C-alpha cells in the first residue's frame, strides 16, 4: 500500500540549519515557530510562522530557522509525490492541514490510519494558494557573490550605481547581466529582497514603523504601499496574521 510508506514526525529544536541536501521522497514542512528560510540552488524562500512548504523529491534544499524550530515534517514516497506540484510551493497552513499533520505524527510509518489522512493532505497542498515569498538568485557566479552579500545586508539601501562600481562594470551592463542571469531587473530584485526582510522582521514582532525605518524608508506610507503591492496585504495585516497563527 502506497500510504504505508508515508512518514511524519514532530520537530522541536532550539535551532535548525542544514546544508543543501536532497532525497527521493517529497517533503512537506509545516512551520509552527520562528521564521525560517528554505534555500535551493537558485532561490531563497521565506517560511513565516504558520506557513508550510512543499518540496518535490530530489530537489536540493537547505533549511535555516531564525530561532527555535517547531513544526511537522512529512515524507511522501515517489508515487504519492507525483500527485503533487513538481515545483516548490510555500503557502499558509490552515487548521485542517496542521491537524492532519499532528494526527499523522502520532503514528509510525505504515499505520492503517495514514491511508485516510494522506489523501486529505495531498488535497490541502494541491488546493492551497501559493505565497510569493521567494527571492530568485543569479546563475552568474560573480553576481551570486554580490547577491549573497546583499542578502546579508538587506537593511542597507543599495543603488545600481554602487553595485556596478563594486563589480567594476557600468550600471547599464549590471542591469543587463542581472536581467539575463536572474530573470528580473536589479531594482525590482532589491525591492523583493527588502520586502522579504520586512516580512522576516515583522515575524519577529517588530512594529511596522520600526521595520520601515530599519530598511531605510523615510516614508512609512511608501513602505506600506510597496509591501501590499508585493504580498497583497499591508504589513500590519500580515503581522496580525502571524500573531493569529499562533
């Protein structure tokens, strides 16, 4: 029976960080504690409290928590994973999904109850609305190094001119190479980076005003408008959603 191979366990660790790795089974992670980040070869995905991520089988990935790591991890065998998306998917975990994972973790792999729980889990993953908490990374090695430095200092405003000067190329060349290597304009990429940083800080409990100022926005209303344009909710609404998640 395919469902006999399904495994689920509860995670409760003070901190979690794994290097890039992969496994044949698809994996569902449900985050119930601090903000976490999923790294793939060319993407960073933010995993806010109360959200979940579906990882297809054989996808290289690493996990980093920003504080305690609590939640659930479920592994879906190849035949079952084939019914699910073939790409990574971050989404808000509903009460039903969390209850299904909690119940699944109470039983060892192969328990007969899993044959009833797994189809419901598959449906929840498939029907969930994907969240745009992703930062594409360049494929060009020199640009990768710059992207890594910018990710580490997302709160520092950077201009195209400053970035181009650091690489000893013209701003026009930087923008062309970035578009080719990353699939987005450099300025748009910087905005997405700062909005992901904003979501992370809001997840840590900081106020909207404090986050806007930390990220260098002089106008709080401008920060709110940009955040809402990216994530379809205001920073305040997003912060309340995280608080409601638990």
